[in-house]
């Protein structure tokens, strides 16, 4: 239509591309629409293209899955992007390929949340199993960089009533060394103080006899001072999955706690064990 303005012509063109989208449609069209401010149409195009691909295959290629996640995040649809990632790694059989997809998708999701200051929403998402382990690796990386996003790591655990793991995560964030990043130490210390107070309240609600206990990975050596790299504080069931066995030994002067690992007794999973003390 020669009477249509530039904006109307762009919208009509995008609508036509979306209507005709299929598995063989170039992925670059979605990026082109995003660059021209047509986010919702790009999302429509990606969804239609993905449906066409999945009519012929059980899962998307990694490049297509990352494209879909990028467009959804570009539209501010974090939960929709996560659901798409879940569908992707649930469709893949266990193995190296599945892990490769999960690493890439969680990496993209975490990077976007960090850049957009949305990590507080990232921790609300229902990660499980291998995907949660990959998210924890991301939190560890943030902690090493003294990135404020790492403060959400203990909160992630606390939101799931996993107090011992929350305390171990807090200790890792608290102990992290600097790496030359431009970090506002005042803000960081204030965030740590608020987080520590929440954990102290949660720890105080745990049964008194086990407030001074923590779990240590079997075979760990050296200084057993609290820290996520050398000490894993976990519920009994998780400890079993990680191959821990019952061992009680003194931690050493100044730690004020015993090391405790757990195992099944007559096939029964032991009760939820609890936490090391939080440094004041």
C-alpha cells in the first residue's frame, strides 16, 4: 500500500512474516524484528517457528532454543523463557547433550537477570536436579567475583526451607575474596548483614541439639572451616545421594561444632540435619 507510512509498512511486513513462519524460516528475521522495536511480533514469529520445528522433532537445536529464550527475555517474559528452557531440557535424554543445553540456557538466563537486576526473580523459579546444580555454579562464580547478585544464593536456599544449605551459601559469599571488580563495599556489607540476620532467625528455629552441627563431604581434608567448597551442609536425603556416611569427628579449636555426615539406618532416611553457626 503506497499510502501507508513507514511504521505501518513495517508492521504489515512483520505480520506477514509471522503468518508465514515455518521451521525453515531464517532465525535472523526474529533478530531483525527485535532490532526494529517489534518485540511482540518477534515473539509471535519465534513461537510459530518453534511449533513448526517441534512438529517434526522432539526438541529444538540449541541455537533455536537460545533464540527463543533471547526473544522472550527481550520482551521481559522471564517466566515464559524459563518454561521454554524447562521444556527443552525435559525433552532431551540424560547425557552430555542435555547438560550442554542446560548450561547454555541457564547461563543465558542468569546473565540476563544479572544485567537487568532481576536475580531476585531468578531465585523464584523452580530449578531442580542438574539444572539447580548449574545455577549453584553460577552463584559460586558471582560470589568469587564479589558480585552483589551472589547475595541471592542463600536467599534461594532459605526460600525453600533449606536452612543448612542457606548458611553454607552465606558463608561462601561472606568469605569471597576480591577480584578487582568495582564493588560498592558499603552496599555489599549492608546486604550481607541483612541476609545474616534472616539466617540467624531461621537457624534459631531449628532444634537446639543440632544447631551446632554441620555436614562434611566424605573424604574432605584440610581445614574443615565452613565454606561451600569444602563443607556441604545438606538434608539427610541429599546427603545420601551424594554418598555421605555417618562420621562424627571434632572440627578443631575455634570452630565450636562437630562434623556430621549421615547414612540410611535400616533403609530409612534420617531426619533433616542442621547447621553450622553463622559467624557474627
